[in-house]
């Protein structure tokens, strides 16, 4: 959960960059980690880029991060940073008469949730009226 104040840059076609230097971020650690949710003050950054190739295939990439100005979690005597980032890439394309297929792949690093970089993927169908 985030609440912030900042600005948005849209000076490049298909690119939107949002910077919130005054941001409150609530972090929710993984179950069983040894500490509960906590709020941090810091910088929130988000960048979205979307492009369509051959009028059929759409690629969208999204990067978000939060960098706290100070503070960390205390996990049983070990200081764990509240810094986190997520990068998601999605390809979508039409299959048949309004039915589309999407494939996404993402990377995420948040030390308070999991030690090391996580990766994940999704595959899904959509319908366009």
C-alpha cells in the first residue's frame, strides 16, 4: 500500500514515469517471518512502457521500486531492508475473433518477504467485445 506525492513524466511516446519522493509505503512481510507490517517514508518509482508490433503483438513492461530513506525490519535480531523492486514483462496477441492470449514474466526482490530474487509467470486468456 502506498500514499505519495510527486510527479509524472510523459515526454516519450508509450512511456510513463512516476516519481513520488514523498511517499509512505506499507510493507507486508511473508507469513512466519517474525515481524508484522510496518510503514516507511521513502521514494517510490514506477515506469511503464507499452508498444504494439505489426498491429497484433503488444509488449508491456513495468518497473516499480520503493527505496526507504531510513528504517528496516528487525527479524529476530537481524536487520532486513525495506527496499523492494518488481519488473514485469507481458506479451499479448489475438488468437481468434476477440480472444487473446497473454504471457507475463516477472522478477521481484524484497528481502523482507523472501531471501533472493523471485521469479514468476502467468499465462491467461482474454476476450475483447
